[in-house]
C-alpha cells in the first residue's frame, strides 16, 4: 500500500466547492458545523483508489467514519451485497428524498436504502440538528427533493 500523501489544498478546495459544502452522503452543511468536513476516498487507497477528483467526496466526520473502507453493504431485506451510494456516479436526488417533516432521509432505491442504514444517515443526533436547523431555515439544502405531505 502506498504511503498516504496529503491531498493538495487546491484539490481539497475543489472537492468542497463541487459538493456545495455539503456532506455528499447525509447532506449536512459544513457551514454550520464545528468540525471541518473530511475528504473521503470513495474507493479506499488500500483498494487502489486514487487521490484524484473522481475518487474523492466531501463527507462529514460521521459519514466518513461509518463508510470507512466500504464500497458495498448488505441490503437488510434481501441479504444481498449492494453498492453504497457513490457521489461521483450517483445522483443524490435519484436515491434519496427527505421525509415530509424534513427530518429523515428516505432511500428510494436499493442503493439508497442500504446506504441510509450502513451510514446511519438518520442517527439520533443528526435528527436533532436537522430539527433545529429547519426552524432557522438552514435545512434541508435548497433543491433537495422532499416528500409531499400526503
Ligand atoms: Zn454526513
């Protein structure tokens, strides 16, 4: 395994801007966090992933930790191994939608549903943050799909 080199600042900046400063998994906004988001390797370096833009994603600390080196996870209903959401290949809105109350991410596809569980996208702490952010108009991010009320 090659030694881990620091990702150049210019590349890091591009990853942040491309992601609109959102965690590319849970769509938390870096703007309101205490801790800077991390640059995540979609395919880990240990599995020959690269340090190039097409293999990098912006992720919050929790999503990065939960995803770890995985690229797939077991779908609970079927027991099948399915790919995790890949921010470079998959469109967030095609796989996820906000619940009508805007607090929960609902998986629309097998990939989406498996990723919600594997990365704990609806963990209790983040629900509380979403609820607080919603009251001040910071959540959900503009343009995200939201389930209709009925
Ligand atoms: Zn996240």
